[in-house]
């Protein structure tokens, strides 16, 4: 019984990490977007 719970926990952790990696890779900016410089108005 304890081994089954351990395997389920490992599967949930690996699944969560894969979902996080997939969502992080899907929000990349296009290559033609450039950073805008800040205007120093102080």
C-alpha cells in the first residue's frame, strides 16, 4: 500500500513539472520584438 502511494506521488510531481515546462515554453516572445530603453526623467 505504501509503495503505491509513493508511486502516485512521484507521478504527480513529474506530471506537474512537465505541465510547468510546457507552459513556460509556450509564452516566448517573437524574435522581432526588441526591448524599449527607459527614459530617465528624474
